[in-house]
């Protein structure tokens, strides 16, 4: 069990099943600070489940989850505190429809992190301004385009400076035209040094943003490595098949 | 380069005007026919005059208007207080019914039993039990006022209804909302308070107001306990003159009290529908 100073998230032999259906089988990985890992793999390969295990929305069957050296899979842990240190963005945005955009972003800082209301609103406005969403601050999410909603969801997840950001197929519900604006926001976050775990079907984006690409197949990390290496010279039969199917579908 | 409407557009507009005119004429004719039929049937009744005298007499209307209006003031106060209590207790019942925490299991059980009991039992029965049964226990600390006990009985029954409406609202909020809130680090209580409840409440405003309108008119039932409300006042005048007009006066007073809330319900429902259409949720 290796562990160095900048290992932010360490997963050892993670195992998770739903009703005898083994979804994650002996998954181990180490996410360093400022590193971006991208999970690829077919639907049902366990990408989402892995992310949901990390932010404690699912309980793991076996294995170890360490966030900054702290055992977060422990039953003794305050899950709300851990979740408040992990940013999560979902495929379906899940913005709160009864709150304006700015209040969506400022809710957790005020309620969870104890910021003053003024401070939270100010920082939320700064973020919106930086990412070109200032005019939408006082609108309700339903009036925004999908791309705008997802960008707001990302800002909501990062305002309180989480240790790690989990992105679960954040562009899968978007028009091809809107995908770009979300991906460029994520690229900016990478440039700022945000530590991220990303599950995606966007191979071009995965190639660009990933420090390491991990290919999940039936709950197992079948292959991993630098994106240029992994995509150019896949070793396993599964990855070759996966890449071929993407190619045939015109997505590669 | 002016725009000239095409011949087909003009034809469509002409047809539309024609069909509108046809609908209007049909509505007018059917209204007249309906009025004639009702008038004819009533004119065949030999007792129409007597009924008119006992229910719609201007003389007794004048006599009863003061006491009945005095009584409706009591109904009004009972309505307001009951509505406030019902909203508070209904929220608690809904919270208990939707909680998943094992610690709250007994509470959940009690809330379920309570709802089954008070939603199923006739209000009149509850009124008698509370209004006559409880004072019969002879506890000095329990108020024996018919108004207080009547309000308590109404609250007991309507809390069960309103609790169910609120519960439906809570369950209609998508679980992904809860998931998103928890992922931000909000606690279970914060999630309920800031994310689930506000959405649930909005969803059930129309059925909620409907229950409150129903509660307003049922506040007239506290008269069976002897509270001098509008119905009871009307009864007193009726007993004096053997004329039923006072009841009609009380009925009109109740209708006038509930109409603002009914219109408000319509307005809110319409506004919500409109907002939904604008957001493209339909």
C-alpha cells in the first residue's frame, strides 16, 4: 500500500455489488493532487457507481477509500462533512428549480460551509461573471439552455473549493453544440489545477484533458495509462473492441 | 414591398369567424332552452309559493341578517385559527410519514394510524367525541368551551387531510434533487428544509387550498356543540318564526367567505400552469 504526500484519493481493492450483481470488482487507483483521471467504458461498466462510491452516495462492500489520508468508508465518519469536501456534477444537472441560479450556487456555502450570505452571493456572482453567466444570475434554471444549466451545476460544485471534483457523464444529456461550452469550462478548471475524476463518452475530450485514462470493463479496470498510449496502442481485447465500436458509431 | 395576405389565409380567417359565430349562437340558444325548461318544471309545482315563502322571504331575511353576520364572525375566527393549526400539524404529520430514519419508526406508525383514523371517521362523529366526550372526563385543565373544542375537532380531522396532501407533495419531488443536495454536503434536515419542502409545497398549493375551502365551510358544523356561529344563529331565528330563510342567509355568508379563497386557488393554479408552459415542461 503506497502512500505519498500528494496522494489525494486512494482506492484499494474496492468491491461493490447490487443484489449479487458485482458492479465493481477489486478496483484500485491513486489520484494525486492536481491530477485528472478519466474513466471510459461502455454503459454499465461501473463508471458512475465508482464515482457514487467515492462521494459516499453508495456504501461499498469491501475495500478502502482514503481521502487525504482519512478513511472515508468508515462507519464512524460524518458523511455530510466528507461530501462537503467533494464536488459532484451529474449527468442530469439536478439544479434546484425553485432557486435562482445564484442561489443554487450560494446555498451550500451558506448552509454547509458557514459563509455569510453576502460573501456567498459575492463569490457566486464572481464565478458567474468569470464564466460568462452573469446575466443569468437571477433567472430560474428552467429558463437556461442545457449547457448553461450544466455550467451552473459545475460552478455550484466548485464554489466551496472541494478537494476533488467528480464529473459523471456531464455532457451526455446535451446537444452536440452545447457540449463544447461545458468541456471548455472543465478544461479551464484543469488549467487551474483542479483534481478531477471524470466519467465520459467524449473520447476527444478524454484524450485532451486526461492525465491518465482508465478503461473500465464489467467492473474491472481492464487497462489504464496515458491517453495517447492507451488509445493508439490498446493491449486488451476488451479495449480494442470498445474503441472499434466507438469508431463504428462515428464517435472516435 | 407590402405583404398581401394570400387567398387561402383569407379563406381560413373567414371560416374561423363563421365557426366562432356559430358557437356563440348555439350557446345562447341552449341557455334559453335550459332556462325555459327549469321555469316550466318549477311552474308545474303546486308548492313553489310555499317554498319561496319559507326559504326566500325578504321579511325574515331582514330579521336574520344581523344575528347571522354576528355568527359568521365567529366562524371566520375559527377558520383562520384552524387553518394555521392544520398547516403546522399537517406538516409534522407529513414529515413523520416521509421520514426514513429508523429512530422515528414509532412516530411513523403513530402518524399512519392517526391519518387512517381521522381521515376515515366522519367529522360529525369527531365533533361529538371531542365536544361532548372530553368535557365529560371532568379534567379541570381542559377547556369546556364549544368554540375551543370545535376548533380542536376540526383541526384533528383536517390535519389528517392536509398531512396527506403535503406528503404527496414531498414524494413528488424527484429523488435526484435529494441526491444533489446531499452531494453538496447538506444534512438530511437541511435537504428537507431548503430543497424538498419548498418544491413540495409549491406542487400541492391547489389541492391544499381546496382542503382549506372545504374546512372553511365545515366550520359551520361547530354549531352542533352549541357554539353561537352563523348556523346556530340562523337556527335560533328559525325556531322563533318557523321560517328557513335564516339558513339561506347563513349559506350565502359562507359562500361569500369561501369565494375569495376559491378564486385565489384558481388564480394560483392558472399561474402555475402558465409558468410550466413557458418553461416548456408540457
